[in-house]
């Protein structure tokens, strides 16, 4: 309990410092900021899984997987052999040695791999054989139970399930899945179109259709309920791109229109009832955002990232303030106050205080 209380104080303090104005009398005092880490590559990292302030995994284009165990000072290329033609878009790490990575694409381009030795070896545990399926994201409830989601097949989103940590997968029945809208799909933009909180709750973000929706399941993907959001929709480039739930009730959705020449006037929304209803942010991020995460041990602070910058909320997603204008696709934080972001041209950064 004492450790949890101390961590909570630290999380609140981090949020407070992030929003505090600079002190003129202390010119040498640096505010928290993203510090770029040299990855030695220019691939795009849309997949990120932070384990701690020291350890993080990256997944990106050209079949690339990197891992650091020294806070980003050095990165080890632990890419699965023969994967150079694959597009990795999501990675879920359990610790410094065990991780599951998802490759996206039509047909057999969608694959899942698992490692138990820090990336020294990988086992392909799933290869999609349905030409109509296209897998976008993966999430885990714990070290054993997880789900992966595909764009609609025969009119419904398809869900894969694992109960052995990603070593094997099976397609769940579609009886409990609502019908998809015409053109509706998930966005494999940040590894956050499918997220979970607690042992059974999971949410799925959609776009590309008349309405941008969030689907929620409270039974590990067997049955789902769909809810409309105020995030811009009505075009294949618009919708909800990322979700973050700090518990089974309180969630944030971000997205918009990913095209650089199109405005995203309502790029964020919040829910206080497990995703049944969504309210637009009173002061949203100024542009499209593809990734979002809650700050550790905070009930009200979160970060959102996108190609044009990073934004912070300290009131649960109702209002946002831009902190940085660097380009990032995804963001993730850990209980020891380690926050990481990654994106295009090999960009990776850790939040430094």
C-alpha cells in the first residue's frame, strides 16, 4: 500500500510538472520533455510495448523488431528471421524476454509470432489463411489470455483468442458480434485499435464508415455492444484510431482524419461508463491523433500523439494542451513512470524529467 501511494503521488506530480509554467528564476531547470533515442534505423515504428523505464519493444516496417534494456541508450535488432516483407504494427510484451508481435495485411500477410528468449528465436503461432481477413491489433488481459482483431469478414469483425500466451490461436464465434457498417474497419496505426483493462473487458475502435464506433465486450470477446462516438467519420480516412482505458469504466478515444491536408476538429472523446456513451472533448487536440495512453497512477492525466505533436490532458480527456510538435504514431507508459513514444523515420523517445 505504501508503494502504491508513493507511486500515485509521483504520477500526480508528473502531471503537475508537465503543465506547470517555466520558472524564470530557475532557467536551468528542464521541464519534462521527449528525449529522442537513436535506433540506428529509419523504419516506421507503429508498434510499441513499454515494459519499464529501461525496457521497451518496438515493431515496425520491413519486419523490424527492436528491444532496449538500457533506457534507449542502445537497441538490439531482434527481428524474426525471414520477416523483411512483413509489416509489424502491434507488439505486446510481458517482460524483457517474452513478447507477441502482429504483422498486418491481407491473407497470409497477417501473422503472429511469439518469443520467450528476448527475440533470439521466434515461433510463428498464427498465419491467416482467409483472403477476406486483415488483422489490425492484438491485446492481452494477462500473460495467458489475449485477443486479436480483423477487419470485418462476411459482415462482422473477426476475433482471434488465445489462452496460452499467444502460442496458439482460434477464431471466436461471430454470433455475439454486431453487424459492421458498410466500409467499417479498424486502423492499424498504433497498435491501439484493440485494448483491454482488467481480466475480461476489451474495446475495439472503428472508422471508415458513416459513424465512428467503439465496440465493448465484457466477456473476453464473446459478445459485443457497439456505441457511436463524436469522432469524425463518413470517409475511409476518418474514425477512432486509438483507445485507452485506465480501468473498466473510464476511457479516452482519439482519431480524426489521417490525411495531412484535412482538418480534424473533434479528435478526442471520453467515456465514463465503459464505452456505452461518448462525449466530445470540450477542447480537443488540434489535429488528428493516432495514439493515446494514461499517465501511470493518475486518474485524470493522459498523453495523445500524432504526426503533428503530443498533447496532454489533466482532466480525464475533456481538455487538451499541446506539449510537443514532434511526429509520433503511438505512446505507452509503465507503472515506474516510464513513458515512451515511437513513429516515423526510426523516431523513438522517452519522457525525461
